[in-house]
């Protein structure tokens, strides 16, 4: 009986490698959109938390002064120094407020002595154009933040 002394080389065949690459590509095609959606939703939730924190500062100011800070003709309030990151000392009611989403959202306040509306507007990425609002009556709305439009809790 003749003996077969052939040696097999350890490793992968080209077909095995191509199948592995195809499986990884399919998994990536499913995972990346889901991850992007998760990041967008977390940015929106963080901006909502920023608005709630700002409204709490406004309510605290109201408790002390019996009036909300009033917007000027240009639409700014005494709170703007904290919103734009003014390095000079602020005497505004929200000088301790720091938005966590300042890189993706712009914040604004429109107020009278008895009412206010705080707004976060998306400025970049998937939240560009997204508008989230909160007023003194705890009325909340979200627009242009597809698929997260409607009201938020």
C-alpha cells in the first residue's frame, strides 16, 4: 500500500474568507443605522434635559423676584450671558446653567414678566433644524426631529 505523504497547509480558503467578509458587511449594514438613530435620540433627550434645567432656573428666579426676566427688543434676556458663554461674571438667574448639548443645539429664551418659552434648535448633524420647546406651563413640543416629532415627556 502506498502512503500519501502530502501535507496540508493550515489556513483559510478564499471562499471562507469571502463568506466571513460578507457576513460582517451584512451585520454592519444593520448595526450602523441603529447606532446613528441611538445617538440622535440621545442628543435630543440631552437637549430636553437642558431645557428642563434652564426652566427650573427660570422658575427659581420667579420665586425670588415674582417675575420672569423680560426679553429685550432684540429677543435677548438677562439670561443670555450664560447661554453664549460670556466669561464675565453673570448676575443672571441661570449663571450656573451649562448646556450639555451646546455643540449640537443652540438655546434661546423668549420671556415676559409672566411667561417664558425656552427653545433648543439643532445646529449640526442629524438634529440640524430640530426644534424643541418648553414653556412656563410645562407645555412641551418637538418638531422637525424625525422620527421623534410630537410631544416629549
